C-alpha cells in the first residue's frame, strides 16, 4: 500500500481485506486505521530546556510498546512528562524525556503501626493499599529509602512534584509534614533542584492550599504543580492564583501543569468526540502557555478503553491498539507552532473569538478559535500572503486582499502564520471580560423547611406531608435507573432528611472512606451562611447516609477528616435506610447537637445541599443533584442553597 508523501496532519483510513479459503469460501474484515504526519524534533534535554520548551505528555505505563512510545514523544517534542520516581528512572534513562518526578507512596515495610495500628486494621477501615497515599511513614527509614530512590535518577532530572492530589488523601498538616521531609532529602541529594507540592488551586482562607501554607508545607519550595482541568482556559484564574500564592508565601512561585486535558468517551452520558477532545486540549495548551506555565503535561499517553461509558478510560493520546488519536497530532502541532516561542498578547475581533499572538522562529503567528460557535472573522495580516494552518498542521498558502483575509472559525484552532509586525502590534496581555462573557452570578437558591413531628422512619413517606420536596436527578442518567425525591423538615430536636430513590439495584461495597463511590447520600450543612470564602471552615459539615456498605450495614456518619476520609457514626441519629420496591430509601432524624452553636427556631437559617450518588449497572458513579440547585459545588459552602426554618 503506497501512501506517497502525505502532508502534515491526522489521517484515517478504512482497510478492507478479503480472503478466500481452499474451500472457495470468502471472508472479509474491515478496520479503521489511523496515523499522523508531523515534523520530528531532535533535541537533547539540555537543548530542550535551553530553548525554554514547555510541551509534554503524561506517561501511562499501560502502553504495549514502551520504547516506541518514548521515542514518539521525544521526536514530537513532547518531552516533559510525569511519573513516580522508579517509573521515571525507567523512561528517562537513555531518552530525552524530562520528568516532573512525582514523589509519592512508600513500601509497606515503612508503614507506621505505632501511629495507625496494624496494616490489616487500617486497610479494613480505609481500603486496600490506601495507607501508601494517606499516611505518614516512619520518618528516618522513609528519608533513607527516598534518598536511595533518587540516586537512581539521571543527573539531568531536576524537577520534583510532591504527591498527587493530596487534598482527598491527607490532612494539610500531615501533607505539610511529609513535604518537609521530602524537601530535606531532595535538597541533600539534588542540590539546586526545583521542588513543590501538587496543590488544589483554591484561594479560600478555608481551602486546602491556604492550610498547607499555614502549616509550613510551602517552606523552601519554589514551584507549585496544578491540575486545572475545569479552568485550563480560564486565564484570569491562573493569574489570580499566581498572585495569591506569591502574596501568601512572600515570593514568586512558578507553576507547572502536571495534569489537564479532555477525554473522548464514546458512549453514555459523558459521550464526547475525539475531535472535541483534540480541540479542547489545543485551546487549553495555548492558554496555559500564554500564562507562563513552565511545563504542560496533559493526562495522558494511553487509555484502557475498559468501559465505553466511563470517561476516565478515554483520556489517552494513543489508542489501545497503539494508533494515534486526533488529540496527539493537535497537541504536537500546537507545540510546533508556539513551543519555545514568545506569547505577544491577544488581539480583539469581538466577543466569542480567541485570538492569541505568538512569535516563533522569527515569524508572527496568530491562533484563532471560538468555544463552539461558527463565526467569521477578517484578519488584517499586513502582508500579501500568509500560511493558514488547521489544528492538525495541514497548511495552505493564502493570498490576501490588500492584506486582509476572511476566515471561518470554530472550536478547532486555526493558525495564521507570517503576519507583519504591525498586524500584531496591538496585541495585549489584558484579559477582556467581554471576550468570553460569563453569565451573571445566579441568585442564591433559597428553600423553606417546615416544622414537622418525627416520621415513623419506615421507608414509606406517608407522614412527610408538608415537608420540602426536592427532585433529585442527573439529566444524563435515565430516570428509571436513578432519580427520586428528597425531603427536608425539622423540629426542635432534629433535622429531618428523606430520600426516596428509584434504582435498578441498591449497591454499595465500599469501605467508609469511599462510600460516595456507590449508592449513597451526601449531606452538606453550614451554619455559617456566607456569600464569599469557599472551602470548609469550622462550621461547615458533611455527612454520609448509605443504605448499605462494604460492612453490609447502613451508615449514618459525619466526616471528621475530609482529606483522610475519617468518619464517625452519628450516635443519636434515628433512621431507616434500606431497600424499597422501587429501589432504596432513607429517612434520617439528625440531632441538632451535630451543629454546635446553632439554635433551631423559626427564622433561623443555614446553608444545605444534598447529593445522591448512584452506582450504575457497570458500577460507575453518577451524581444526582437537586433540580432547583443545578450542579452542587460541594467544595463551596458559600454557594449552597439557603434553608430557612419556618413553623
């Protein structure tokens, strides 16, 4: 099969093979085959860093041909990567990859039984293997073990990241403690290395990042690693965070992006096309580069493809069969267009149009896109001819009309190359609010809960008349599989919560620390009703209410340590939680003593939200939130609906 010399781009072919056996019977097989064409980058680690290149791709150990995958990343110039220490040793030795080396985990021999009890007891409570992410090891032995691990890394590996998303694993205090231990070892074993924690990216006084800083976790650190999935294109957020952390620490802190990206889940509620994945990542990378992120390491090289409806299985850049997805070529082309170059600023062509100007290899380049709309734009290039390049690198020379050219834009980036200096002279780093108009902040949802006598707690709900009703749903989930009603009421002694769910199966096999992953109710209550300062303060509370569990019993418990997942049963709670003919239900009488300082009386108010988690037929988690509230921001008590108590 001769393809000639195809130009730069992403290609799909349908290959049909027909065979005929000795018996004369024919057979046919049809398969889609994909490949990409892109210039090769041949740079040593020293050359890559000297050119201040930022693009990379997070390692995924499930690829079939690891040497080929490493070679591909290096030749495409996607040389930044991310992996734990020993995996980094394997993939960077004898290659030109540069790892933001993730320091995380430790062997079970270092588990601190004096602090946490036996390993078996810990795993029974918090899940198998959870100790390696959630606990502090024995200090002296851990430092020695880590020093031996670091000694295996090549000398040119000098950027280190502490842990992966510790905010749902360790308390800020424990994380700060192990960060200090790691800093001591890295400073001794790798003088001059760059080191910092993976933080959440929140700026609340009650947030995880502030608590880590207050506990000393940023002492001696010069970088922060972020995973800005939902805000990768929100450049105002990135600027605000960089300013905030500089003010909190008293020095400039560089930001490395060690996870971001998009998926291409092929079916189910999370369905997204491979083309949309590519467009999302290209726009994200342009934005992160413009905001001076020191490394762009999207998640991730390969994908398992285990479940066609579960988005986490479809973040890869190459498929399970080792063939490229569109996102790989789009990402490599973005690197070709801007990596090692200079961001000049943004141009203005009206609301809804991104127009980011860069200069690379002595040439002015303009990246144009929308966030979904199809719009036309006229660009004054200042020259007689330009190169117009699509998201995958396919290039056409276009003559201009007295310097001007009309282009049709969409969410898939178009690059215009060769503009005059005068054409980009008006580029500015100012972020115009009217470029991507945001909806006005919604009026805060307010509900009323009526006084009610204690119901029978029998799962029937006949005696909940007059209670506030909330319809629990997820618009992407079939209502017959998971939907229902929730109820709220109160009296002088109890807050009443009811849930009556339709569900094809009542299922929860999780340990206490992970109850939210299967059928369960999460209750969020704040007695500090406020408009600002998200994050959990001393008057913000979370409860888990489950009809069954890995222990085989229903649970009504309060979350005492959000990061470690430590729960405490609500001793005086009265409840029914269990199966019903339509699915499962819960009626819970929660004593007001769980909310110290709050006086339940007519006219009092608190902030309250509910979320029902459904484990679907493939036992993946779906979140059902109240219809009147929309998507619940569980990490932001300042956004929760206000509940007014009335007679």
